[in-house]
């Protein structure tokens, strides 16, 4: 490689900014809300997702940049921007997107009104509706409300993050006094959008509008000057010093509480707020004008899920796609026999998550099962996984569970699970010091005919039966001796056996994954020829790591064809002459959140396929325990290659990344290809074929290697 080419690999203009790239992803989410081809309540769902995404972005990414800027850190990111410069660009772009989100919300709710679902605002209420709402407010809402004085308490009260407040500005009681300001937290225990009892179409009203309408009841004998709403976003990026934490459970509980008190990073407030209110909030929260977002639409739009999932309006929703029985695991087959016979690939949410739950439930009750070992990163509220692990421990199995307490925003739930599992008799570990355990692994040890047999489940997604209906993920269940032996070594590593071992199939971050991925890319370069160019295909959630981007640039310069499906952040610039002409990057935003990580390396005509828990980000490769594992059985391997090609051919829900960092919707030339729809149709057909042969189906035993 020439000197100029090598220099180009490190120039700032060779990289896109991570934060701006993420905002581009959230813009694609917003564009789904604007898509007139989608049913209206599906568009409402995307409005909620956009708002929820933006909340987390401010709590973590903007908060981190603000900390750096406040400390006068001027180190530039790979794209050449300082923290202060990034904050300035983020603010400009976010204000534009919030205005677009507001406009879209108005448009969608205007169309919903025409379809018999009306979101009424306070100023639209008729006298009859007010009369009907007053008894409900007096009996149900009013007793729960707590007006808090912002101006007369010293020190001022803590205003919780992400809580919607109704602000009431009162006229002063005496001429020379300033006005009083009250903040009324909108209770979370009620529905955000109660229905108004009336004949005709369904009418809903935001709870905060109801409180504003009857605000006079909260401050009798006082004159109200103005009312409005506000919502505060706070820094949620609490540092955890795990090496100094004597009791990690207590440390994490304190970290969750600490979030309530941390610095504000954003203020959302009703349009044209009272000057006294805005001034008090800005000074009290130490915010700049750029941190303040005024809107005449709903605050906290993440709660629009409540409307999107409202029953009785199926005509305004997408038709349900119920998960199918997995193609590799017919329901009438003996579970252990089937897994010993062949590897089972599970493709969620097209195929059901039930086999994973069944695997654990059967293991919990099976007298031949001796031990169960599992990692838990995020799981559901009423988790059948937890119940099965508890049952296994109660039945005398040796149950070891690594519960990752540092899973951001799930800490409190994971603390509760950890305590429940301990109470049931499970051995609970809280992770490896200094690292977050993001790997998804389950190992079952069973005695069969006088010998020990292991079974393993590895996955790209969490053990969460709820998100398994919403996220696209892939799992592998196998009895492969090399893979299960590696899995046993991995769990020994988690429980404190830190000596390195020889790995047959698993590749682990942070010790070896980066090195292995770079070797695979380099091998593709070495094997690439003009007659047979190398080929790398990858499906990831994010590509941010500078070293990985540079390796792909080198491969492109060597003639390797690189096809990437990156859902969110992508810091690599495709299509740049002399740098990345051979790189194509697309992003699919559809009804399911793309979450699986699939890697393909042509290897000179001897393709290798891998699944992983890790994205190509510095945090995944250097600061987390992650797993990369090969898929070698011919059937699953072929299926994954076809899936990758299908994702890359999508021309209905696919966006193409341009070299300037913008995205353009793919031009649907020729045959229409919508990957998610085709994957679901394939799952339905496979299930139909299995039902036809039920009772006599026996899969052909697969070779160990493709």
C-alpha cells in the first residue's frame, strides 16, 4: 500500500462522527412515522420509538460529551471534532428533528381523528365533556396529586428525570412580591391517555391536560397567571467503580438513585412558556438556551405506545405475524435427541422463542440434568427464564447465573432478579471485574448412559421473551463437543478461573475477538485476486471502531468486495475514491428491530460464517465479555448466507449510506424485495411443511463441517 493510501486511512475526513451517525439512524425511524404506506398506529409506534431513542441519546451520549466539555477536554474524535463542536452540531440537528417530529405528530393525529380515534387537547373540550370529566378527576386523580412549590422551598425540591410536570404560575398575593411557581408531577400510576365517556368515536385526553383544566382545584383562592408542562432529561451515565465496590448490589442501587440527582442535559417545555417559569428552570438546572426544546405537541412522546397498542383498532395496525415453530426443531421431537442429532438454528421473531424456554423448563425438571449455567443481560418483567432457573435450583440442580448488573437502564430489574435467584438457591455472580458481560450463553450438563453430555445455546440476543417478539435475533442450540467444551471453559472464566485455555471454536472479547476479526479481514485481502475478488458480508448494529474501519478500507483498496448491513451507527464512509469504492453500506428499518450480528468471509471459495453478541465498536471489542462463534453445519450455514444476501438485496425498507453521511432510500428497481416479510413467509412455509410430516419427520444427520 502506498504512503498516500496509508495516510488516507487516518485522515479525519475518512470517518463519520459517531453521534451524528446515530442521529441519522433516528431520522430513519422518524421517516417511518412519516411513511403514508404504513397503518396509522404503526406510525404512532415509530413516533414513540423516536422519542424514546432521543431520551436515551441525551441521557448517555450528550451527557458524556457535556462532561468532557465541562472538563475542557479538547481531544478530537476520529472525524476531527472536539466534544464542544460535537455538542453544537448535535443541538442544531436535534432541534430540527424535534420540530419535524412535532409536525409529524400533528399530521398523524389529524389522520387518526378521521379514522375514529381522537386525541383531544384541553382547549377542544366542550362544556359537556368537562362536566363528564370533573367527577373522574375529583375522585381518582385529585387525591393523588402533590403540588410542589419551586419558589418557596429552600433548597428547591428534586425534579425527577423524565417525569412530566404541570407548571402553575400564580399571581403574587402582594403587589411587590414575585409570582409563585408550582410543579405538579403527573402520576405514572394512571393511564397517560384516559378515555372520555361519550357516544361516537373514541376520544382520549392527555392526563396533563386534565390536570391543567382543573388546576384551580389545586390552588383555591389564588389567581392562576399561566399553566404549562415541562420535562427534564438528566445525565444517566453514572460511573461505576467496580474495582472499589465492596458490595456491587448496593453500589448499583446507589447508582440508580444517583441518576435522579445528576445534572440536567435537556429541558422540554410547552411552547411560549411563562418567562418566570423558563427563567427559574434555566437557572436552577444550569442550562443554556440550546438545551431547551419548546414544543406545542406532547412531551414524553415515548408513552404513545399506549395509543399504538390500544385494542379494537386492528384495522389501523399491521397484521400480526405470530412466531412459527422453528424449522430445525419439530414440536413432536424429543428435545435432547434432536439436538444431539443436529444443530438447531432459531431465527427470531419469525420463529418462536419458546424452544429456549422449553429447553430450560425441561432441564429444570429432568432428573438426568446435573447443572445449568447461564448469562443474563436483559430479561423481561415476568420472566419464564427466571422461573425455570428457580425451579431448577429448587429441584437440586447446580444452577449458576451471571446477572449483569451494569446493563444500562435495566439495573434495578437485574438487582431484583439476582436476589430472587439467590433466594432460590442459585449461585449468582455479578460479572468480571472491570468488564461488562454482554455474551449470551446457556450451558446444560446432563448425564446420559453413564457419561456426561453437554448442550449449549448461544445467541446474538438477550434471554428476553418479550423482545424476542420485537427484535430480529439468531440463536444456535448445539451438542457439538468442541463448542460445548468451549462454553464450559467460558463459564469457568466467568466464575473466576482466569487462566487462559485453548479455544476450539469460541472467540472471546476482549482477549481475542479484535485480533481474530482483523486476521479474517487480512486473510480475505491475501486470498483476493482480480479473477476472484474476496468478499466480506456483515450484518451489524453498529460499526464505530476506527481500527476495524481501517481494516475494511485496506480490504477495499485491495479489491475485496465488502457488503455491510449496519442498522445504526456507521463511522465508515463508503464509496470514496481511493479509499472505499468497493464498500456498500445499507440500513434496514422495518417492523422488527434488526439486532442479529452475522459475518461472512469468502475465504477463497471456502466460506466461513459466524454469529456474534458483539458489534464492531470499541466498547464491545475492548471493554465487554463477548462471544463470536462459527456456524459449521451445512443447513444452518447455508440458511444464514441466504439471509445475509436477502438483507442486502432489500429494496423496500433499505437505506443506502452515502459518502457524505446521509442516507437515501434504495430505489426499488425490478423485483420488490422486503427481507423481513420474506423471512416470515419462509418461516410460515417451513412450519407448514413440518406439520405435514409431523410424527414421521427425522432430520438428516448433518456433517460437522460444511
